[in-house]
C-alpha cells in the first residue's frame, strides 16, 4: 500500500463514521473547530495527519482509533 492509498482508505473510514453519526462535513468541522474544507481534504485523502489529530477525530466521532485505522478491501 502506498501513501496515497492509505490516506484515501483512512478518509473513507472517517466519512463512513461521520455519516453514521448523521453529521455533515460542516457540523463535524464545527465540532473539531476546523474549516469544513479541512474535513473534505481528510475524506478525499488529500490531508496527511498526525496520530494526535487522528485521535482527536476518533474521539469526536465517538469511536476507537483502530476503527479509523482498520482498512478492509
């Protein structure tokens, strides 16, 4: 797996969990106190993130960090 594929798979997991919580990108961005464009970049796989930021995302979504870091084909 290359970096681009990893970021896209991670972004897909974030999007799935956000939708499960019935959150728009705008509302999720508000919860994280970031710009909605930042959330869009994460979900599209264009935003590389630190482990600390990934933990913040998981906490905001109410999921374990491994939920976001588990990739299924």
